[in-house]
C-alpha cells in the first residue's frame, strides 16, 4: 500500500468525500491565513522598551528583539504540537495556536494593569490547561457545549463570519477606526495596502464565483506577488505592501533574521510562577480569579470556533452538535498546557480554519499539513510571515461572506429563536470576541423563553450557564480584578 493510500485509509478520505490534493491545498490555505501569529504573538507578549510599566514578558539581560525571536519559536512549537494532536487524534481540519485576545489579556491586563509577574501568569495558563484536560476526560466540556441553546449554535457560524469580516477588512485598510463613528471607510483610493487589498479581494471572489479550485490560495499568493512587484519597481516604499526584504530594485537578505532556538529563559518558567504566587501578593482566591478569566474566555472561544467551523464543514448533527467534540477539545487542552509550559499564553482553535474548510478540507490531513508547515517554518522564523497580513486576510473576508449563509438555519419569525441568535451574531464582531457573543446568546435565551411562558424549553444547565456568565462579566468588567497583584 502506497503512502497516499495509507493516508486515505487513516484519515478516511472516501468517507469524508475528499482526497489528498484537496486536503493539502486546504492545509496550505489555513496556514497562510494564520501564519501571522508567529510574529504577532511575540510582539504582543513581550514587554516593549519605553513603556511606563511592565506590560509583558521581560528577562534581565535579554533584549525585547531577542525575546520575540524566542517566543516566535515557542509559538511555532505550541501551534505544531496542538495541531498535530488535532490531526492524528481528533481527525479534524482545525488548526491551533496561541490565541489573539488571550495573549493581550495576558500581557496588558494580568502582567501590565494587575502587576502580576509573567511567570505567575504562565502558571495560571498551565493550571487552566490542566483543568481543561480533567473536564474533557470526564466529559464535562462536551456536556456543557451540547447544552448551548439551539439558536445560539446555529448563529455561531454567522457570528464568526461577521467577526472574520471585521478582522479582514481592518487588516486590508478598507475599514478603519473613527472617533465620531467608531469605524469608517479607509483611504481606499490612496492607501497602497487598501488598493492592493481591494483588487486582490475582487480577484479572489471572481475566481471563487467561477468555481476555480484553490481560488483562495491563488488570491493570497497573487496579491502577495503584486505587492512585491510594485515594491521592486519603486512604486511603493519597502515594507509597506511587501516583506522588508523586498527593496526598490532588489532584495535585502539581511532583513531576514535567523531565529534564536534557545528558549531556556521562558520554558518551564511557570514552575517558579506557581511557587512564587504568594510572594507576588496573590492568594489562592486572587490566583483563582485569573485562572477563572482565562478559563471562561478560552472555553467558550474554542467551543464557538469548533461549532462555527464545524457548521461550515457540514459536521454538525440535527441538534447542532459536533460529533466526538471531546477529541478536538482534548487537543485544545493539551495545546494550552504545553504552550504554557513552554512560555506562551493560551492555545486555542483558530477561526482561520474556516478558510481551509472552504477549500474542501474535511479531515485531520488538513491539520497535519498546517502542523508540518509550522514545523518547517522553524528553519527561518520570519519566513512564516512573508505573506503580508492584508493579503492573507483577503481569505477571511471571502469566507465571512460564505459563512453568513448560516443565518438561514435560524427561525427568524420566532422571537425566542431570533433574539438569542441575533445577540450572538451582533456581540461577536462588536466586542471582538467569540466567547462574548456566545455568552450574550446564552443569557438571552432563558430570559425570552421565560417571558413567553415557554419554561419547558429551558434546561437547568442553560440557566446555570447564564448565571455563570453574569458572574464572569461582573468579575471581568466590574473592577474585581483591579485589586489583584502587587
């Protein structure tokens, strides 16, 4: 039996209606859309010189640039390990890496605003991962997710679509912030990034409409090459629409930095953080609140991503549940624990997995390709980010348009279905958080059901979840955390 036949048999290509070429193409697409995390995660988590107080990881005698290189390696190792487990154990086309939002909470809130040592913050991540492992093995996470109200489950996909659209359009310079209207149209006709993004987006949509296989990856690569060409010709300054290595009329290899593989200052630092929590003025309750916050955001962010991307892939059953969800959940838990031990924040399932699913990825082979590309990127860390952010995020907008079609699964004529679904879809993009959207839907559901007298449709666990979310938001936004830390 050849290698292709063995892979087809192991991952069940025939059962899932796919083949090796489709899975590889899907894996490459997913990797290209999320490879930015190799650069972005270290930039967020490392304390930058010049700030008034510590707002991230800092090691005496090690520069911020050196720490970012080490964290880039750690980010890759965490993403590789978690995604490999997803591929070989869960057999799902979902990719994982340290999560955006959670890394910002780690650096700016826990370490920065609360003054908690970064080693102790890493300890909280590891503890959270261990709790996830125990709950997953016990089946509790699956039971909780299956208790989500049906309209919330069916709204998650569209909510993620809107969330992806905001991320993509902002990276492309099409949507920008505005003090009066919050968001507005960017300088589309004068900003080189926006111009190339618009051209690349319509080119990709045209390919997709024509049914061209690999349209998303073709669009990403074509837009990247266009940025390199206009930079090389001197039409745009270096570093604006292409890698800094591409210069006007040439290529500067010195702009590509070799990685620092020595992660000793960060790897295992959680141990000293766990032991030193009391010295940092953190009692068990205060430390528990930090773990609680990491836990809630990660739990429901992962649950939402698995449900939403699973819906796009056609994996959900008639009740909106993802069969054998405990397997990808276990992959997520192991990834979080391993990542915290190495020295990075919580690992989570990436919404960018939807791009690979849209390219036809249906099995763990897609995730295996993503894992392999992350590992290969260790050879030259910056190589993982040579695809400009605006080019890779074209894929997010294309997929967002497609995922909005999930709104047809919701009975909009029934207010008890429409209200929780609508809150889920609206809150996700406007708070920039998948978990918050799910929370809004879960809180809304028992309220509107009780208001219409449909008490028989409310499950006790749904009431418990709604109450826990109210507590969470009180802790997260009510200033409870502000008294923690030294």
